[in-house]
């Protein structure tokens, strides 16, 4: 069998986008990996916990979402970080910049796993992710998409300086509120 090899004017595939590690006083935000998948799968299997973030999912569906997050990093150069609690060495949640097909624009999103709630972890992680998006990625505006009635996320968005701008129909979540964050010059870091 003869195989012809020809050069192509098409660009060569680049290396996969590595996620940076962002450290705060208590946290390390790093790219998603399998080490924290079990904690995320447990979160997504709990109907009382995950409904502000997405539907209840079994492990195979959660794995596909997790793989999509890794792919999001490679498509956009950003995505959800895993939040690691530096003291315990355990995954505490996820936070980062999310903008899949159908989203109105890039958003700062967060989830804190049950054992880590009430410690200000989402606030600390969101400040770090938003600062990175503005300072490193050069983004000029960010939003957070919040389910109506999710008072904890609304309170956190307010604490971050965001305000409710409008409601819209999210292709994955249905009716949602779009909260606008302050721009790079005004945003707290």
C-alpha cells in the first residue's frame, strides 16, 4: 500500500492550554484533574446542593461535564479551577471563568463543597479568579449567572460588587439572572 504524505497549509495543532495555579492566603486554584473528581461527582449527585449550578447528574454524566470543563480550558484558555483548601489539602469547590456555547458572555462562577461552606471560600476564590481574568486575560467585563431565589449566590455577587442587570433564558438552566461585576478599574482584588 502506498501512502502519499503531503504538507498542508493548515496550522499545526498547538499544545493543550495549561491552567495556572493561583494562590491566595488559604486557597490554591488549579486546573481540573481527576484527583478532585469524586468530590465534584458527590456534589452533582446531591439534589439539595447542585440545583443552583446544574441538574442532578450521575457519575457518567458528571464525568462528561468534567471533561467538558477541561476542554473549555483548551478552547478558551480559561475555565473552572478546582479550589484546594491549603490547610486540609482537600478540594473545596470550583470557581473560574465559564463561557460555553450559548452563554451570553463570560461569567465568574463558583461552587463550594458542603464541608467547606460558611468560611468565605467562594468569595476568596471568586476575587482571585476575577482578578486573574482582568489582570492576565485582559477581560473588561464579567457577569455571574444566578438562578432566581439562590439568595446565597445573590448575596455573594453583591459582596463582590456585582448588580442584577437583567433576566434571561439560559440554554442549560432556564430562567436566570445576569449579575454584572464591576470592571477592572473598580473591581476589588
